[in-house]
């Protein structure tokens, strides 16, 4: 429940690494959200920061720990976004902080392509052990999820000698020119930024809420494969790239059987199956990687976000023969595998194992789904509850009255989703919207969130939904 406290100083901390009082894991509001100091900083921001950079909630964070953000006005907000699935291990995870502090004192950069260092190798060793690749595997490190996806395509094209890249409806793969071409949603990601990279083809996704009733994963895969074979040609496909659970596109979990059928088609036809696990990886979905749930063994896995506890690090892990197909010097980047980010990753991976965050994600799923389904029973405007682990969502749709009863339609209700999210923000809970139609609320709490704090966030969500949607 929310409590009150004295506002904190508006001055950002510049005091090095001295010990600090831990942040109590409770929601507490001392001003409106955003408060006066955040509003003042927003005015400064508007004067110097490009309008092209948006923010979901313009509160300026001063500290964060666990699943709580503390803003410059002293408000403590419950974080159900985790920096968009980045701080799976929680904000300021002690193992991450300690390793980063030690590494910064040693050195911050040499460029691995000039003079290498052990931290890069240690991260690759850990990723090779974790990734669900069949047979020997190797890895390469980059900075962002977009870079990881782009490099996976480079590797696939080089290894196969083919050009075509197959992606799916509702996909999100990044903001570089190639990954914008691979991304489905026009606004805000693609509008005005073309022309885009060529040889990218889109196939229909398995979307159980919107597919014909009773369509199985195998049937949805057959539909997609028919499009690929007719419009691209099986012998032209370098790779099929898919998020095992789609992220920005709406947290769409394909029907069981869809991913295995696509992976089998790739093996049969000499194409590489690439699992984009940028958002789903590192215990987020209740498995280390989401494709493990159905036993899918990708040829390449892209990763970022949750790997380094908040520092920028990304990578591609894949079959050793595929990763080694690229000539020396063909992959890399000045900051890729930065030593400080690698140190953070080693701390985050240690925490993931020691704290059993795979099990923690499944506990979050059990606790949240019970509440979300109960809420859906009260408000038919929640057309769908979906996801797994701590990657869950509700899709908000418009309703019609049928014999005096409100019933869900398939018509998206973006305004309803926005109203729910805004009410949560005002009450001190950070929520995010997503989806091709902008009508999905997604929930990505840190996997370390305490049960009482999660329950409080769900209480706020329930109030917001009951207020915003018709019964």
C-alpha cells in the first residue's frame, strides 16, 4: 500500500560509491506524479533534448533498487517495466554493482579488437553454456539488441550464401535501417525513415487471440510456410528470424507447435532459424531462453537487455560452424563487449543462477495470472490475458452490449489501454503499453520483485481497469 514520506533533495547524487541506505520496497507518494522537480527537469529537457526521444512517464529517477524507482521528488514508484525487460535481476543488484565498481577501477576500455581481455571471453563462455544450441557453439558481443539482430543476419547471409530474410507480422527487431525493415509497426519506428534495406519478407504470425478459432500452431506454421515458399522461395531464404514471444508487437505467444514447425522447415531447406531472444532471454519467461519451452534448438540466438543488469551489452550465440563462417574482422565494433558491461553481465548471470530467477519468473506468472484472469472476468474489455513468466500482458478491446451483457469484440481499444496506464502512473506504478494497435498493457517486473510489492501494484492496476473499462 502507498505511504507518505518527506521529499528528497532535487540535486542529483555526485557522491561516488559510498554506502547508502537501502530503499524500502514500498510504493509511496509525496507529490503528484510527476512532481514539481520532475516538471522543472522536463522543462530543461525540452530546451535541449530532441523531441524525437520520447518518454513513457516524465518522472526523473534519482535512485533505484530492487523493483522500486525513487524520483527527484521523493516518490517511490513500483517498476513493472524493468527498463523494458533489462533489469531482470533488479535495480542495483549487489553482484552487478560490485563487479562494475571493480572493473571501472581496473580499466574501462581497450577495444577487444585491438587488445582483448578476459571478461569478454568469460561472458562468451557463459553464454555458450546457457544457449540452447545443438552441438559446439560460439558467441560474439555487441552493444544493443538491434546490433545483435543485424549481425545475426550478416552471419546467416555469409554462412548460407543467400540473401532473403523472413520475419513476421507484429515483429519488432530494432531501429537500425535493416532492423526497421524487419520491424512491422510503422509508427513510431519506421514512419519517414525509409527507404529500408531490401530482401526482407514478412509472413503471418500465429496470434491465437486473433487467428480463426481452433487454429493450431502447426496450421499457423503451414500458413506462414505457404507464403514463404510462394513469395520468396525456400532456396532463397538465408534465415527465418522470430521472437519466441513477440515483444513490442503485443506480447504475442504463438500457439504450441508453431515454432517447432518453422525450425523443422528451416532445417529441411537449408535456412537458419534465428531466435530473437532480446526481450525474452535470461529467465524472463520462466526459462533461461523462451525457445526452450518447446525444445526448439535455434541455429543462432540474439540477446541483449537482461544479460547485463542495466549496462549496454548484446550478443549473438550460434552453431560454431555458422559463427566461424565469417572472415576475421567481419564482425565487431568499437564498444562491443565493453569490459565494464561484461563485468556487469558476469554479475547478472551469477545472480540469475544463485537466486533461481527462472523459478522466480514462474512464481510471478502464477501470482499475476490469477489476478489478471479474475479482472478479465469483471471487465470483458480485457479481451485476452497472455504471456508467461514475468512477461505478461492484457489486450484491451472494445465491447458491445448483447442482451444486456457487455461482450468483447476484436476491435482494439488503444484509448482504454492508455487510460489504464495513465491511472497506474498517477498512482505510482510504472506500466507500459505496446502492440501493433497500441491496445496492449505489458508487465515486465524485475524477477526479484517482492510478493507484497507485486500485490500492491496489482491492486493499483485493478482499480485503474475497473475505472477505465465498462463492466
